[in-house]
C-alpha cells in the first residue's frame, strides 16, 4: 500500500480523493490548517464521517501545517519526522475565489505556497508530485485546448491566472529538482452523478441557490403579503403552481459549460496516480458540455419556475432589470465568463491512461439528483 | 440642593460656600459619562439656567447650563443649523465640562474646544472668567492627569454648523474590524462624509431594535448569518454618497436601512437569509451592490410601522406605530444628529465605556480590544466594541469599548470595578509604550481644552 501526502484534503476534490485512497487501502497524510475553532484533525474526522469512513481514521495522519512558511511552519524535529517517510504528494490546496479583491490571498495560497510544498517534496525525496490545477488555465480564446504547458493569454479571473502561474512554477521547479510530476486539469466539478451527494455547493449549485433565494422571496410575497411587489415585476403564480419569474440573462455569445461529476474526477485521478507518467498533463473534462439553454430548462423544471431567457449580445441601453434580474446578475457575476465559454478540451493523455473512463453528459435526472440532495442538506448550512 | 437661576446667583453661592467651607458639586442630569456619583456637600443644580439665543451672523448659539442636547439641536435644526451635541437628555454644558462632545460628528467637527467659541465660568472663589480672556485660567491646556474643577460654566457659545438639503446616511458592512477601521481612516483622510464611525454589531442591533429581544435576534442575523464584524456609518451629502459608490463599497443606503428597520421581525426569521453569504463568498456583501436590492428587501420583509410594532408589548403598539410612521425614526442623519442611535445601547444593562483617544491603527485598536476582552471574559462581564470615530483627518480616533454592568447586582459591580483596575493598568502600559494614548478618565474637567493639546501633547514615557 502506498503512502500519500495530500494538501487540501478538507476541500471538495481533496476530501473525495482522500476517501478513495483510503478505500483502496492506502495511507494518507493530510497537511493543512484548522478553521475557526476546529483543528485539522477535527475537520478531517468530519470529512471521514461524511464518507462513512470513521473506522479508516487510523490510516490518516493529520499534520497542522502552514504552507506559506518554510518547513511548512513545523518545528525542526516534526519536519524531519515528516520527511523521513517518502510519499507521493498530491497538491490540491487552493483558493477558488475569483474576485480581484482576493488577489493577494489567491496569490498566496495558489502560488506562493508552492515554495514550501516543493521544498518538502525535495526534502522528503517524494517519488512523485501531482498538482491539481484547472482546465481553464488555457487562454479564453483557445478553441481546442491541448494537454500542454500553459500558453500566454488572458484570464477570466485571478483563480485562472494563479493556477496558470502555479503550473509553470511546478514544472520549472520539478525539472530543477529532478522530481517527476504531473498536472491534472479538471473542469467544473459537481456532486456524485450516481448518488447526488456532495459536500460542496459552489459553481453549478451557485446558480440554483441564487434562483432558490429569489424564488423564496417572491413566493413568500405572493403567499403572505398580497404580492403587489411581485406583480410590479411581472412575477406571478401560474394555475399549476409554477412561478412565472421573468429573468433575462444576457451573454456575449453562445457557449457551453464544461461540467464533470466528482466521481469521474476521483476515478480519473486515481488512475493517473496509480500509473504516473512524468511531465504529463491531463484534462479531466467533459466531451459533452452543457449549453446554457439546457441548464436554464433544468433549473426551471427543478425549481418550478418559468421565464428564464438566455439572450445573446449586448443588453439594450434601455434595459431596466427588475430587482430579481439585478440580484441574480450580481450573484452570478464571478461565474459569468464561464456561461459563454467556448473552449473545448483535448483529453488524449487521459484516454491513454484511463481508457473507458468518461464523464456522463449532465442529464436532467443527474441534475435533479444532485440538486435534490443539496436542498435536502440545506446547502450544507446549519443555522 | 440649590437651584440658581443666573450667573450672579452661582457666584454668590460659591462665595458663600467658600466662606462657610461647604463642599459642593455642580450637577446637570445627575452623573457624568463615566458614571461618577455626586459628592458630599451642597448640590448645585443648574437646570433653571436655560438661556438659548442665536447669533446667526457669527454662526453661534449661546446656551445656559440647563439646556439639553435635544432642546438645543431642535432649536438649531429649526433654523437650518446643526450643533455638535451628546445624547438627547444630556445637558450640553455639562458634557463639555466632563469630556467634550464625543460623537461620530467629531470626524468633521472635532472635539473638546473645537465646538466652542467662548464660555463663561464662575471660579470656586466666586470670581468670573471666560475662555476668551487673556488673563484668565488657561482651559485650552491639557494635562494627562486627574484635574479638579475650574469652576462652574454658566454659559457657552457653541458653533453652528451648516447643513445641505441632500444629506444622507449609509452603512457599509465589513467582515473584520480591521477592514472597518481602515475604511474609516481612508474616509476621514479623503474628507468623505461629515460623520464617520465604525460601529460594533451590538451597537447597531441595539439602535435598530425597539426591544431588547429583537436586538438580540438582529445581532445574531448581522453577525452570525450575514458575517458582519462591524458596520461603518457614513453621513454625508450626495457627493459623499457618490464617492462611496465610486469606491466600490457595498452600501446599506437610506432606503435599505428603512426597509431593514421596519422589517426587522421578518429579517430575523427569513429562511433565505443564510443563502446570501454563501452566494457572496467571492465578494462579501456584494449583493448590496445589485441595483434594486432595497426594493427586493422591501418585497422580502414587507416593512411597515405596524409590522414592527407587533414586536413590542401590546400596550405600546399604538404608540410605536405612530412613532415609526415618522420618517425621522428611520433617517440615519436625523437619528445621529439627535443622538437617538446611541441612547438605546444601555437598555439591557448600564454600560461602562472605556473611552480612548489614540491613533487610528488597526493593530493597536485590536490589541487593546483583545486585552479588554481577556479581562472581561473570565469575570463573566458582557463586553463589546462600541464605536471608533476618526478625528483630525484620520490621524487620531475615539475608541469606545464597553463593559456592561447590572447596577442591581453587587457581585457584578465588584467584578467590573476589579476589571476596570486591570484595564487602567493595560492603558497605562500601552500608553507608556506608544506615547499616543489619552484615556477619557484624564479628560474629566478638561473638556474645553484645545483638541490638539489633547491629542498630540507628548505624554511622559515609562
């Protein structure tokens, strides 16, 4: 059985990969921090419980580490001890926020932390270093993106930019160290397509959550307050209980959203890790991305609303968005570039290492399964 | 208890007390901001001295020591002016005698002698003097040590400030106190807004809520559900509001504030509330920037005086409905200039404010806040950040940290006394280290000092 060191094991991708490695009988060392009043051990224990892996806890070792500090912020003895057991490193820790205001934090987490992590790889004589990046490091104007080192281009947000910079740094430093490495580039990940389960509700879920919030406000207005405000915005209940919610979404061009389920990510990543190929880059992406029209229909069907309209081109100067449109527009702002994305991803390397593994197209049954789970667990929020 | 009606009567009384060796205490409304009690001997109650006359050519209003902040502000407001005053029931001259005026308006109006054109006193020996008298006592000086009273102020000429017809208020939520402090400093430095303050959540929840129970719910919503650590209140004209928007800050503007204030009952129980912070992790409170958010809040909360009044005791509902139907009760400018906002903070318990003048530096303020918290917590004393207001273009600020004490609980009073002794040691230590701290304790009887002497005169370092 192999020993793995994971950063980001409390995150969405990291926790699923950790769970799968444990199920396969491997040992995992989780490097990370506590959050709020919870220590790393407690956070990992919560994740394991979520996966029903409480009894596997003895094969998980938690090391409270600060990735921005030399020696991972550990004392000399603790660092020496950690380095004395060479392990394959999978670096997943990442700041996934997009807003420019988070630039400093994104740079720190996504780029600057690499120095200490790669030092650790060197000091522990790690046999392999896997870096989990994003498919969207490819320039936005690239029509078919290859599994190749990042090219210069413009980025939609600080997340893409920092992941691209990190890829370059990983490649350069690993070459200097003679450390074999690979880069995994997933696209946008949602829950388990078979069970609908998920422990993170961003990206695809974000839009549904925003719509649910808006729907809740207007349904309450119509049911309890006479609905005058709703009617003023053209919002009303249909005879079948469907909420007529006019929501125009203006996009610069027709595009598609490349979505993959977490179970596909895990299956592909474990295959890559099991048969590592030095300097290989893998696209973990969908061959059948979803259109905005499809997703709008899925949202309408799931939430019992009607009226989402995707329009292409500049919004007319005379457009006065109703409050629902304005709030929805504001809430999805960080994701807006992805709604009209036209990039396609070549996945030759992945097919070679994991033939027969491909993500399913996002159908309504899968969408509904995932969203139903999200609603059942109240978007993982407890008040 | 004696109630003189004029300066001459005050002078006669002080001469008499000196001859007869009778100690005395002048009182306004009974105690000062730090809660000091009345002393032994004669009590000179100044409530009968209610002169209130305007000299508009000189932007001045003369008041006697019996005039309250509300009376003065109402009279000034009716003439189109604003005066820098303390809480509504406070007697204005007494506020100056004790501490100078401490409010969010200190950002532009300054503090201590900045608000005064002249003041007339009767000294303990019965002689008269005024601030603007070359050979009189130098009240403009400040000494960082306890002082005795210079006498009794029998009238003061205060500055009248102009108002414009486009004044508005806005609240900017912040995820951390440091973020709020930095914003307040920047606003003061850029001279945006005529009143600026970083308000603790307890403070905001208290002033928005007509009942203590609702205040508790609102505090939980703002802090726990929405993730606000503090709010920066800015009062300014339309240009100031435009600047705030241009700076890209999410704003609770006047309309949204009204919706929140009158919709509080629904805010506390809104099922969709938890989704908002989840949806704005990239840009905390970014939803406030959505055009029409106030209208959406109105749709969600159905704000109305009637709805809010449902939260008070049945016998008070009619009164509250009428009260909240008045636009002033949700007008941030009016509420602050009449100091209604801060008057609810002591509703649950009396509060003991730890008031300091110091540089507007997040590190220093956070250090002091953490140490005050560490003193209060193990003693079971309720404690909160009150407010921070930048003064003198953000070079300094007023920082208030509050300890709450149940005046009917002897044990709690003893614990707070013990805590305050420790607070004093912390302030002395940090003051000696930095040379820039001024504790309100030493400002007593020096409220007429020159602001610069108070803020910048070097304190001997330890």
